[in-house]
């Protein structure tokens, strides 16, 4: 009998230590305690709590399916409790992503970021989960394209007959709140036409075309569109499935050999170079960055994360590796180049994105002083 297992990765910035830098230990403890209790109660089977910069990330593996109200409530209550602790400690941005006060069954669209994937377990199911800080879901467009559509990145597209037929991409138009599915390789150029506009079109799901096997699922939200103003970037999460007719873990990580530019960074208002890092460097410092990305590898086994002899979930900290030194070095070089430009575009985002920031107040102050030219 096949097992249907759900991986839920739900994240929230509930407050951080010294500005927008890192999730402090008391908030971690609350998350650990609540998820431990939920696993003892049988609601979830496995969990792993980590942070990407100032975002508290709850990875939960269970058999309740996607968008399950009990799972979402567990995450919401945990973030609420952690936010209250952050408030008590006067941590920075306490509860900043909790945009609504009441929970009504689904955590999506009320602040926290959600990536979920229900799978029918294969003989072996390697999973890579990604989290990024100081950027948005559009930051995954470029690597997802390379992983699932670019034969120069993914050898399997060329030499693995199980990948023949390519992959289908669901793309969200975050301005009009609509989605479209495009198939590669046939519609590769159309796909790039959309997802090259990373601030608006974002890949939310990927399936293997020949059998609709789910292979990637991401959090796509625009908090500014929910709140109507700048409330922090929608620091994204993504779940990717690997191997056996899907891209290998190494092909999933290959796009991160080099840094590339993403929107976000300081005040969510700048282009910045992505920096792949291990958990120990998962913090944002320089100009609140550079935008960091973490990748964790796990095996899903009989409805839970495969465990070690002591019963702890086994997690591979994939970017904690000298193989990504080049990307980190490039990130710093590109960071230096961009910061030399200060507040001049294209170092700073264009006017459409700046609309949601405090720059509106500056423009308003000057409005009356503008005279016909
Ligand atoms: Mg963040």
C-alpha cells in the first residue's frame, strides 16, 4: 500500500535579535516545544525547526494532507506565542508578519509563508527544502528554471529517459492573482518571458509532464499586496523532490554554483546577490544581507523524516560546503559593486516596488512644491 505523506514548510518573521538579523533562542524553544508536543499527540510525525536569518521555519512531516486546518493552526499558534515572547523581550519587528489577529482555518494569505507538498512515497524519496531571507519568491524562478528546464544544468533532461517529456510549471501572476501552466521544453520561451519578470510572475509548482508527478512547491505571496504597504519581504520557502526520474540532488544544487541577483535586501528595496550558506551562517548582517539561502536535504520515510539511531531526524545542511565558496565570493563582489551605487537605480528597486515603502511619504511631502515646467 502506498503511503501519502505531506511535507509542510511554514515560516514567519515573528521578531528578531538586533534588527532583522537572526531568530533568537527563546523563540526557537517555543517552536521546538510546540512541535514536540504535536508529535507526541500524533498530529505530526516529524519536525525540524530552523531559521533563515530572521525567519522562524517550521518543517513538519505528517499524513494530514495539504492546507490542513490543524497543521496550519499549530503553525499559527506557535508563531503567535513566539511573537508574544518577542514582544515581551522588545525584540525587533515582533509579530511583523502576522497580518491578521484571528485564524480561520488557513494560514495562507494572512502573513506567514507556506510551501506544502503531498506525495505518494516512492521506493526512496529524497527532498531538498530551501529557505531564503531578504528576498521574495521570485528568487526561485531562475534556479527552478535551470533545475527543471535547462539541459545545460540538468544532465538528466538529456540522458535520463524517465525525464523525457519535460516538466510543467505553474506560474502565478501576483499582481492579478491569476495562474497559468506552461510546459517545457515546448513553451520554454514563453515561460522565460513570464518568469524573467521576477517581481511579478513567480513559479508556484512544478510537475513531471508525463505523469503529473509533483516535484516542486513554493510559497508565493506578496505581503505588500495583502497589507497594502511595505511590511517586510515575503522571504520564501520551497520544497523540491529529487532523483529517480527527477533531477538529482546535485542538479538541484548546481544553479547555486554562482550567485545571482534577487530583489529584497535592505528595507526590501534593493537588488542584492543571493548567498548560499550553511545554517551556521544563516543570518543577515551586511546592509541587512546579502540575501541568504539555505538548503536542507532529508529523506521522507514511511510518513516521517528518516531518523538516526537516537531518533533524531537526519538533516543534511547542503550549502555548508566549500563547493559554494565561489558563489559566496561572487555574492560579496557583486554586493560591493551594487553598494557603491548607493540609492541609484538599478541598485535600488524601480518605482513600482518602491511604492510600498516609506518613500511615498517623501514624495508626498514634495508634491505641492512641484510647479508646471
Ligand atoms: Mg526575513
